[in-house]
C-alpha cells in the first residue's frame, strides 16, 4: 500500500510538472526576453520622462539623463511588465513614451536597492553608441 | 516529526513549478554584458501625429480665392482682391471650453461662433492626479468660409484621452479661440484682423480608486497601489523606422 501511494504521488507530481511546463510557455518565453536600460546623452525628441522600446526578442528602457532615477526606472519597468502581460510579445517595433506619472512606484526597500545598484552600475559603464541617439551608456539587466 | 514519503514528490513538484514562475521583471543586478554598442532605432515622428484633428471644415471653400497662377487658364485674370478695410472686424462670441469623463475616456471640447472667414479653435485636455499633471492632448479644428458669406460661423474641436481605469484622475481643459479674415487661404500677407482669446473649463473628477495593498514585493505592475501615468503607444517597422500605427494617449489612475 505504501508503495502504491508513493507511486501515485509520483504520478501526480509528474502531472503537476507537465502542467507547469505547458501552461506558462508563453509567460516563460516572454520573461526570458532580455531587458536593457540606457541613458543616452541626447534623449529622444519626445515629450516623455521615460521611453520604452519593445522589439521581438528584447526590450529597452531609455532614461532621460536629466532625470534618470529610481522613480523613472521603476516606473518604466513596472509598465513594461504590465505590457508584457496584457499585450504579449511584439511582432514589430513598439515605442511607448511615458509622458508623465504622479509619484514614485510602490517599491519594497529591497527592490529599491536593486534599482539603485543598477543605476549606479549603469553610470559607471563605458560610453558607447546607444541606438540612433548617439553616445551614452547601457546595461543589460540580468534575467531572474 | 517528518513528512510521509508520499508527500515528498508532491512538494518537490510544487517547489519546482513555483520557482519556474518567478517573474523576471523584478530587477536583480548580477551580471552584465560588456558589449560595445547597443543597436536600436528610435523612430522619428511629428508631434502633430499626436494631435486630435478630424479635419472637418465647417463650410466648403467657396467665393473668393486667389488661384495660383499655374491654375489660371490662358487669358484668365486673377480675380480682384476685396478691400480689407471694407470688411467688418472679425469677432468671437459664445466661446466655451468643457470636458467630461466617459467610461474609459475623457473628452474635452472647445467651441465658438465667429465672424470672419476663418476660425480656429484648439483644446488641450490636462490629466492630473493629486494636482500633478501627468499627460495632455491637444485637438484643433479650423473653419473656412467665403468672405462673402454674411452668416455667423461655428467651429468646435475636441480632444480624447483613453483611460484604462475609471477612477483616481481629475482633468481640466483650456481652449484657444481665434477668428480672422483671410483672402487667399494659406497666404500669410492676406491675413488681417486676427482676434483671439482663451477659455478654461472647470475641473472634472473620477471617483477615488479603492485602496489596494502596498509594497507588492517589487513584482507589482505599477498600476496597482502605484502611481497614475500616461503613455503613448506607437508601432513601427524595425527596418525602416516608419511609424505604422499609434494610439494616443492612455492614462491610468493610481490606487
């Protein structure tokens, strides 16, 4: 009887794992999309505080050098996450200028510290070409 | 006390499945790629693309117009221009600006009556949360009539802002009203007697959003328990950078 129950447990476990592998396929795929953050010396000529670019296979959060901070990065990432969930993966380029927001996103101290670390690392990166915006700095946020 | 053996595979399965679902958007800074350049193209677009303009002309173009010389037939002479001093000064009356929240949208409009053969009205809706402006959109219309027309004319423009939630936002609007005489539409020197002024709307408000849990562990979507925001949506060709589609403008209240 004990062996039977254990086997049944393995069967259920296999079902759970297979379900876990099937259902979130698109979610897992979209969450593996690399996210880049960039601070160009010249921000796009758009009336926006943050610009999000979504392309098949990657996403970029472009910050304004005049105001790049945890608030801006956190807002960009939170909208990015929502767009992934609600609009799926893009098949062509998507540009989403965030024209304004009222206050800082609701971050835990831990996530705030992570964003601050990311910004610190971004600011110490070597200068490079950042798209068609000229020189600037960029950083890939590691998958998690 | 230990767990029965039969629970072990189940717990393991839940653990593995749960870890597989951990969202990646929460930022962990561990490694980075040392690439030289980051290649992408920000598409160029005109700010006018974002304006609300239906191009409705209040009246057909009729009466006096100065035809370009290239359009005159052989032997045809350019018609005589009217005497500007003989025209009554353009005037504007019944000017107003107002706005209202609809489900999932805000509509602002401005209108006026005028005398003159051209009138223009522009309305800008300002979206706010807690007194902070978070986005705006402008719409405009122009009326265009014969200078011979003795009737009063009317022009109205509106501006629509899409909303993702029906709570938490306030809005107001400003209208700019103009009227003038223009002998040859589009030719600057023939414009005279231009008058104009502004009107403003009152404040319109959505109901407050219900409170939501705060401190969502960084996995929050930024729209729940977070700030209100406005954004624009543009789609473009990855190779040419050409704008293919756009949706202006989305706003969402916090909560």
